C-alpha cells in the first residue's frame, strides 16, 4: 500500500482497525480502507468518523461482543461527507435508512461546525450514546479555514490552508486513541 505523504506514517497510527459483525461473522475495517473508500478530500472527516465509530462500538456493544454492523443507527447534526462515508462503509446506515441528519439540531455540549455541529448520537439494540470530538477539537483555526474556503472570493492560498488544516486534524486523530479523541455528551 502506498502511503499518503501528507499523513503521519502508518506505523504511528493508533488503533487503525475497527471490528464489527456481519450476520454473526467478524469483519474488520481499517482506517486506510476508509480513506480508500472516500478519498482524501475530507481526510479530517474520515479520521473523525472512524474514531467516532470506534468509540460508539466500544460503548454500545456488550463486553466481548462485536455489534452487528446493520444494527447501528445514527442521528447527527454533522453533514461532512468524509465521516458519512466511514459510517456507510462500516455500517451501511445511509443506504439502509438508519442515518438521520439534521444540521439545525443543537446540543449545548456540541461545538458548531462549518455547517451543522459536531453531534453524533449512535444507537444499538435500544441503547443510545451521544458523542462529540474532544473539547476544543477541531480547533477554531480549522473551522475558520473551512469557512474561508467556502466563500466565493476564496483564493488559492485560502484553499491551500484549508487542505493543510484538514491534514493536521487527520494526523492528530490518527495519532490518538478513540477514547482520547471522542467524548460522551
């Protein structure tokens, strides 16, 4: 596998896999597979989505159980396509209608994003857990770069800074465990 030179080396990726069950059989996904599925245009969102799923699975599954991937549900206020593609890859929540997006939903503990907010409520077998990135993540400079890049008058330099910010976020998330990256609301 060819490494993306903008990402930290694979050897430094913390917990790079996620296991779930598919009709009772274990299936393991890697962060690299998530990048392969989505691509690198929303690299920070892919890493965030992967860490969110890791945290949700750990909190929702019974001890020693691999949750059924098609049993997971998600309500979110975050419209990012990188994270959404990770959720789809691992659990098929989007195509199977177990994904609800409401960018107008607010929660006092969820940081506002470029659009919507960083609120993720996962469900499994009647249990629910609300999650968000660790406090202060992503940093305000990330959000400011993203907002600036979306303006009609965005320059090439503005767009370059946004790409750099997305890779910084991805590298931060790749280098830490889901418990450190994601908090329970």
